[in-house]
C-alpha cells in the first residue's frame, strides 16, 4: 500500500455516511494529523456519470485532509474503472471498495456486503479500480455474511481480492446479517469476532489488516494495534472526537491541539463556509467536550444555533460589533484583534461551559 504514512501510523477514521463529510474530516484531521481519513461511501456510478461541476463537488479534497481515501461502492467493473480514474485526478491517496454495507439498497444494487458473496465479482471490481486510477485499493468487508462459516468464507474472499490487487483489508469484525436487521442494528450485532480476523490475517501475511468495530478507548486501540496493522475507529470518532487525539498522542507521539483550540478552529472555519453548511459543522464539533462537565450543554447549544454568531449569542455573550456574518467571508474579522471567538473562550457570564472545560 502506497499509503505508507497511513499504514505506518495505523489509525484510520471510518467511512460514515452523514459523518465523514468534508467538515467532519476537517475536525478529525485537526485532532490527529497523519491518520488516514475516509470519505462517506460514494457510488461509483454517481462519480462516473456526474457532470464536471457536480463531480468536482462530490470529490473535492482539500490538501490538508491527506492522506485520504475515497470509498467507492459499485458492482460494475467498467463503471468502477471510470470512477477510479476520475478520483485519481482529485488527489486521493487510495481507493476503498465497500464490501460490507448490509443495507437493502446495497443488496438490490449488488454492492456492499453482497459483493462478499461473489468473490469473483468483487475481484473484478478491485481489478478495475486498480487499473482505472493506478491508486492503491483496499477493501472494507465483514467477517462473513449470514450463516456462512466465517473462516473459510473470509479466506476465500480475501484470496480473490488480494489476487486482484487489493493492497490492504479493513475488516469490520462481525458478520453481516442481510435479512431482518437494519444497517444500524448490523453495527452492534452479532458480537465482534476478532478471532476469525486474526486467523485469516495469519493466512495472508503480506496483506495489512486494519481492524474495525467497537473501538471506544485508547487502551482498546493500543491492544488491537499490537495484533493488527491498524485500527479503524467509526462511531466513537463521531461521538467523542477527542478520543482520536488521545490515540494519536499516546500511540504515535502526535501533538494535537487542545479541545478549545479545535473548537475555535471549527468556528473560524464555519464562518468561511456557506451558511447551509453550519448544521454539519456544528454537529461535528458538538462532541468535542464529550464526557466533560458542560460537554452536553455545549453540544445542545451548537445544535440549536443557526450559525456562529447565533451560537455566540445563545451562549449568553453580548452581540458582537460589527456583527459576524456567517458565510460572508468574515474569517479575517474573527482572526483579527483577538476577535469574538477569543473573547468567548475566555469565559464570562452565561458561558460556564467554557469556564469549566478550559483546560
Ligand atoms: C452513521 C454511520 C454511517 C456509516 N456509513 C458507512 C459507509 O458509508 N461506508 C462504510 O463502509 N461503512 C459505514 N459505516 C460503518 C462504519 O464504517 C464502521 O464499519 C462501523 O460503524 C463499525 O465501526 P465502529 O464500531 O467503530 O463504529 C457507517 C457507520 C455509521 C455509524
């Protein structure tokens, strides 16, 4: 895998629809420089068929978010090849093929976990992705589908995709149950099965395996890093992004910013973005003080606010003069002369959250 940096670092932040968008990734990058970031699942067909402008929006990747992996979904080799070629032009470091999504849509479309039941088709998709863009390609999969014997099922699948050129494997270490469970239920049941993942890893010693599923503490990540080439964190990164900073600091000697600096960074960034993006930015930043006094209140205040200026006002501060215009390119205004964000973070009436959390 060419992503030497990412694989060496061993920390991967999962592809998550509605979470791993541009803004979520921005926060994660701030907290853990060097970790490998994944996009939300993106349909290869959407990439291949989009007009130039739409495609540029769909695949936009700021340089600061590298190393970054575009996750593609699809079952048609020709479409995948075209999408991969276009992705390579946008600066992605690697591609990842979704072979784990258990949704009905994925089942109907023949992609996601459905591809695990068709190793030869999965291999053709991987081969096409490799050929299209020349980028490294990894595969994200489960340990098995439905009641298949996990060891032989996963081994057969891995043999096929490795032969087709997959350079790394990300294993969400539980089987996908295609009937009767929603995708959300499929992330908590059945129980994790690390043993199968380890057995299969040993059978393919040249293929780095990144383990995924249920990682929620730095200790947990440390233990798994001693057994696999990398760890991939999903829900915990969205709920408690500070966990990423802890892992990056403890395991890789990174020097992340403080929670407060990260929040400030996200507010400054929000001001530079179109107002319609605020909700996603606020949701991404909302977990920064997870588990700390006032953390829940901060998340709720961010969620209720209609923009940065409204957030500052709802937090009980006097109205800023001149007013901050969200999306109006007023980043300079905030940055200059200390600005309002600086004032906000120094605490004050009605803002006990920051007084409590300013560590
Ligand atoms: C809201 C949400 C959206 C997700 N979207 C994707 C996706 O687009 N592609 C994918 O491969 N997995 C997706 N997943 C699964 C995660 O990548 C991950 O495999 C799963 O959540 C297990 O890891 P965790 O226990 O660390 O969350 C999603 C998970 C969540 C919670």
